[in-house]
C-alpha cells in the first residue's frame, strides 16, 4: 500500500498507509479540532502520495 498524506490548513499533517486508515485519521482530526464532518471522497481528494 502506498503512503498518503493530508496537510491541514492548521499546520497538522496526517500520514497513513492505506486509504481506510488515512480517511479515519483525517475525519477524526476534522471532527475533534475543527468541528467538521468530511466524507471519504473529500478526504481522498485532499490526499497526496508521499
């Protein structure tokens, strides 16, 4: 599996191997820190290969 990352506007970078893990981690960060609910598609559209 390829490692991907999402860089948040707040400065946090989340890096995971596999789409499922990345989506879960980014959704958790968005919900807990920014009070936002992101869809799987939104997270994957922001993902960049590492």
